[in-house]
C-alpha cells in the first residue's frame, strides 16, 4: 500500500481562494453595472487578499523588523 500523501492545508486554502476569485470575476465580467456585480468583485478581492495573507503567514523566518533606536 502506498503511503498517503499529506498536503499542506494552507496551500489548499490558497488554491481554493485563488480559484474562487477567478470564478467570481468571470461571473461579474458579463454582468451590467449593478450592486450584484459589485458584490462579486468585492468577494473576489477579499478572496485574493486572504490568499495573499495566508501565503505571507506561511513564509518561514519572516518576522517584523523593528528599527534600532539611535
């Protein structure tokens, strides 16, 4: 029996969010200007931002550097 491959949940989340953002933008693309179109584009932006934040939090040894007091 082959060992089960485990994937990183964060990368799955990022993949899902990226795919969702693309789908939402495609839905909004054919719509006339409306509140619904704005909602779809807002959700797409939120998904992209969440994916970026998730990716940024996974980078090892990433810390906030503080300026040295002089």
